[in-house]
C-alpha cells in the first residue's frame, strides 16, 4: 500500500484506498484489505466520482489543512464515508434532502462522528448556513439544472475567502440536447460572474459518463 499525493489516500496497483475509520465495517460492499496491522477500504471509482477524479490525475484536491467541509448531495454516504476516513479531524457537513437517503447517512454518522448530516435542500443554503458556518472546502454532487448557481450560492453563504471546492457537473441533468462543452462553458461563466475562479475541468470517462469535475477557488 503506497501513499498518494493526497494525504489519507493510498494506492495498491490501480486501486485507491482509505484507512477504515471503523475496522471490519463495509459501507457499500467495498473490499477491505489489511496490511501492517491497518485496515484499508477500496475506494470504488465507479461508485464515487471523487475517487474517479483522483485516479484521473487531479492536480487538486489534497484537502490538506481542511478543518471543515460542506458536502452537497450526500445520498447514501458512499463518498462521504471515504472523506470521513481521510479527514478524521475535520467537521464534514452533509446536506441531503431525501428522507430515504438521510436515514443511512444518520446511521453512518453514528459510527463516524466527524460526519454531520443535515436534512435540507442544497438550493436553500440560508436554511442551514448558520449551523454550518464558514468552511474550507465545498463539494457538490447534485442532480439539478442550475448546478453552478447552487454551488455559487453555497459558496457565498459558507465558503471562506481563499477556500476551494469541487463541482461535479452532471451534464445531462442540465440539458439532454446541448453539448457537454457548451454546458461546461456556461457553468464556468456563471461561477466567474459570482467571483469564483473555476479551474481546468476533468472528464470522468471511463468511470462515469457525462460527468465533468470543475475545481473552484473562492
């Protein structure tokens, strides 16, 4: 098991792993590997866009020094469980609006106390901004047409100046007919209009089709 450039993330062969914060427990059926008395969880890039992004050679996220992170669209907790592993000392606020998904998130948070789930709509950051406060990182993975606007409004409400973020841009949630290039250009322009600095986008093929990752700095 070899450490990667992202602290807390390890590589074995072509696969990524995080140290299991709850040894013996699987979150989504992932493989567990024990080496040198440490248990690692395989981070499936076909189930987690963040894992796919790291495997595609992201120059971004190290999350180094992150003390707090706001995650929009937690779903059942696949990716946030790995974030909880690699950021054990950070407060990770997880916004999820589906009650069906929120139940598993709550159960996950009982065993990973750095996860702080909030049942809310990511389109309405004013309803949870006071609970979240100012964060170092903003991560968004929501299926909405106005994805860039949602990211920008949450950044304005919660992301510190100089903070960083990742927008998982779901192209077909924006439009079924327009090209990915035009949708990306529109999202980048929207972020820039709101005083955010979008970086070079990364296509997640072959792990995920029609998904682009846009790194952002506030």
